[in-house]
């Protein structure tokens, strides 16, 4: 998993509440368990004017000009600004896979659905909870100023605006440690490789019949 330390990135405003995981990555794209390749289909039903299908080349599909993420001014955004209860619905881990593959490393919202929130930390995305009034102000500034960028510092747990306002956020210490060091569940396990090998060798000598082909 890619570590998250600091991020200075363009902000894209997605002004909708209760965005569910089926909107983030529609069900027809859940056939693959690879973590990559879902970016072109993120927000597929909002992003394109036709219906997307698995393994289809998206480069020639007609884009919806009304969808905010299709606007040139937000191209290359790495911070998603959105509304409350983001990531609700089913627990599909494909949702953060799609967002990360699209290019988002941080998401700012007043609240998140619990399972989606947990899945973000396991996949290298930092979900940041800020007060609704603060999110309102960030929406106004993002829309008013083209090229609006924020600085996110996970170590200090702050978001800094172009005007210099410092917005603190909270994050669980264990989740923070894992994200700073790029440790997903597999990465955590691999930290104990020597102990695991020693245990397996001991068990093989104690109960060799269990290891017979």
C-alpha cells in the first residue's frame, strides 16, 4: 500500500450527500479482485452518457459535460470535497480502489459511512472529517477560485488553505501509523515474517504428519 504523509493537491467539489458505493463504482465492475484498473469507471453512471461494461475501453465513451469531475478545471484533482455520509450502501472495497485509481488520495466530508471509512485507511486514502460549516466554506472557496489547492499533513493532522487557515482533524493513532507507513493488513502481517517462519518450522517438527503430502 502506498504511504500517505503529506499532500498538496487540487480540490474537486462533489456537492452531493449520501453518495453510495454503487455510485462510486457500479456493480457490473465488481468481477475483478485486482486493486487497480477501476479508475476509468469511478462514478461511471454520472461520468458518461452511455452504460459502461467491464473490460470496455472508456477512452472513446461520451462524457457527461454536467458532471463536475469532467470539467477541465478539476482535471488531476487529488483531493475530493464532498458532503455527509459519503460511501454509504454496500461494503464493497472496490469503492476506495476506484477512487485511488482515479487519483484521489484524500477525501474531505462532514461524515463517512463506517465500512467505507475503514476501507479507505486499508487502501492508502485519507478520509478527513471536518465540521459541516467548514466544509461549506471550502466548497465556496473551491468554486470561487480556479486551481484551488489544499495542503494535507497527516503527521500534524492539519489541512491548510491557500489563505493560511489551518484546519485540524482527528485520526485514530493506529490508523495514522498504518497510513504513514503504508501498511495494509498484509503489510502488518509481513512485519512478523521471521516469527511466522519460526512457528511453522517448530510445528513441522512437533507434528510432522500434518505436513505430509
